[in-house]
């Protein structure tokens, strides 16, 4: 058993639960605290709040061997000496990140303990936050109890457990080397680079990494738009540029754009951090604009083919923001669905892991004229077109002939470039991908 006792705040969120379960698997006694009593009760009965490959097994194992414990009582963190803050930092209407949950978490920890601990910020926070939190603790006479450390997270949803065990790098921002090494020493597999630096650098690294990934996707989507005009094929172009090791093949898949709870939020937050210091983030603003255009483009393609969308029936494949997750938060599917509804279309939706808006944590009333079905073929049945929004692997094996027969008009708009246009053509399906 390892000596450091770990606490997690936001213990039932995506980052918190993966972090807590994997640290417990490593041998640390871990207490995962979440203020959401219902979620804590549910996990105590074995129900995880979301799906993540490999997570359930790790949680079950570590709960059983007593290393992982869940609680809705912050007092249970009193005995822990290193607490990860894994709460949300959602976008405010201005694009700025709302850090109120991070402040509340740090204050709650500090007010509920006598002995000292490290509060390690995993949440993505604007540059300067750890310094301001330190001042906040000082102003409130709490600095003896809590020292801030920044340790940004790079896990991806859908491969979070695997990413935990195979990190590309460990970044720790702290004021003291001793504290930084304590955090870095928790888990740094051999050969994985560790950067120990200032709070500010650590905070910037996280934002810059997500903004770069988002910009890379927008870059390829911009080239895809040109491909459509001049008869290019973005899949070949993307492969051709990705083979250059200075570019690499990752995040070069053109499509309906990036979405989910992180990339867009962090890009907006970084843009607002530029604004705060009187600068304009031209490249990043363009990346955001291009992403918006990608969402509109699939709607335009439907309009071009069907004329008006009023009264048209459109089948949609995929609600989650990407495959291998049941997360719909900030998914591109939502604004696209809203737009299609506003244009008068009636929608039939399929997603392998989501069966209703309610299950996705959304208000059913906000989405009238949407019918959920349990098979992709049912989503095509009697529809005027099919729109693919999430690249679920099972969609790749669909019987295209059957899809064609189910559709009234053989039209497929594919926001994920999942199929071979020639195969579609041979089946007499009008197939419109992105940049092909
Ligand atoms: C992202 C980062 O990749 C993680 O490193 C980071 O830790 C995480 O945000 C976070 O800040 O918490 P995530 O949002 O889970 O992870 O998912 P990604 O795999 O990055 O995908 C984001 C979006 O980009 C998805 O909508 C995906 O479909 C889209 N995408 C990705 C593309 O459109 N094209 C690509 O080539 C790759």
C-alpha cells in the first residue's frame, strides 16, 4: 500500500472517477467525494454515472479491495494529504471559464480540515487561477491548510482509463519543487517526460494543447471545404500530409467539427484570456468560426438536395459527441438538431448508447418532433434523408442496400466520412461526405 492518502473532489465526474479508480488500482487509499448525494448512492449500489471503457472493472475491483471509497461528506477528506480538484469549469456566455466550482471546492476543503494538504487542480482553469486561489486562501487565513498545485489532465473520453496508464507527459505546476515532485511521483511510468514548472506554464500548456488540437481539426476542415469545390478527396490529402512526422496523422479527420465538453469550451476560454489582456486571438477565433461552419454545412447539404426542410423527415445516426462515450454534453448533434427542427424537419434519432433526451440529461420538451429508435435501419425507415453525426464503429458495418431500401430518397449526408463514395454510387445512393 502506498503512503499518500488521496482525496478527489468531483469524484463522480469523468476525470474524477477515472483518476480516483486508477490511483486506487495503483495502491493508494483513495476517497472520492462528490456533493451529488444521488450519484454517490447510486455508485454505492454499483451503478456508474457514465460509461467509460474499462472503468467499471477498475471501480469494482478497487471498491472490493477497500482502496476506493465514495462519500458525499467532505469531512471524509480530512485524513487525506493530497486532494485532486476535478470539478467542472463550464463556459460563461462571454466564453470565459466559470471557475466558481474550483473556488468552492478549495474553500470547502480548507474549512473542513486542520492539517495541511496539497490541492491539486486537474480542472482546466484560466492562467493565473492557482495564483489567485493562493491569494484567496491567504486572505481568508486558510493558507496553512492548503497549498495549490496545478496538474492538468490530458485524458480523452472514451479512452480515459487507457490514457491514465499511458500518459504522453506529466505536467506539474507548483511553487515548491518538493510539492511538485510529490504529485509527479504519484504516477510517472518510466520513459514518460515530466515537466515541473510554474502554475502559469502548467495552466497555459493545458489550454494551448486543447486549442492546438481544435485548430488542427479546423485546419483540415478548411482544406476539406476546398476539396469539395475543386474535386479533391480530403481523406487522401489528410493521409498525404499526416505522413510528415512534423505534422503526424492525428486529429486530421475532416468532418462535422469538434465538440464535447472540452475542446470548444477551452478554445473559447483561451480566446477570452487573450481579450482580458487586450489582445486578439485571430487564429483561435478562426478555428471556432470554421467549426461553426462545419455544423451549418451538413444542414446546407440537406437543403440543397431536398429544397425546403419543412415537413421533411430526416433520420439521424449518432447523438454522442464522439464514439465510445455516452456523453452528449455540448455535442455538435444538439445545435444541428435544433437547427433542423427550426427549419421544420421531423427527426428520427438513433444512438447505440443513448435512447432518449432524458437519458442524455436534456429536457425532452426542448426537442419536439424527435422520435428515438433502437436500430439504425429504423432511423432510415420512411425518411427523406439520413444524416450521420457520430462515427460509431457499428455504423461501418451497416447493410447499405437495406438502408437504401428503407429510405424514401436514397440520400445520405455523412458528417463523419464513414463510407466509400464509390460503393454508395454503385448502390445509387446520393452520398455527401465532408471534403470528398
Ligand atoms: C480532449 C483532448 O483530446 C484531451 O487531451 C483532453 O484531456 C480533454 O479534451 C479535456 O480537456 O478534458 P475529448 O474532448 O475527450 O478530449 O475528445 P477528443 O478525442 O479530443 O475529441 C474532441 C472532438 O474532436 C470530438 O467531437 C471528435 O469527434 C472531434 N475530432 C477529433 C474530429 O473532428 N477530428 C479528429 O481528427 C479528431
